[in-house]
């Protein structure tokens, strides 16, 4: 019981969290650049969209756990 109380009070912030946010920003910047390009690579746009959705979900879960 004592360990459960300590685990509930502990912060879930880790050193990896800022990197996830930075990667999300980089993916969003890349997606904007892909949309702005004259010749659009549809596969790259789809891959970036899926990656951005996954990273945004990870950010949501991560920030919710703080």
C-alpha cells in the first residue's frame, strides 16, 4: 500500500518528453513544407500526416499524465 501511494504522487515527467514535443514540431514544419512544394509527393504527405497524428496523440497522453 505504501508503494502505491508513492507511485500515485510521483511525477511522470521524463527527459524524453521535450524531445517528443520537438519531433512533433519538426514533423508539422515538414508537412507544411510538403504542402507548399510545387511538386507534391503524395506518399510523403500521407506518411507525414500519419506521423503527425501519432505524435500529437503521444503529446496529448504525455501532457495529460503530468
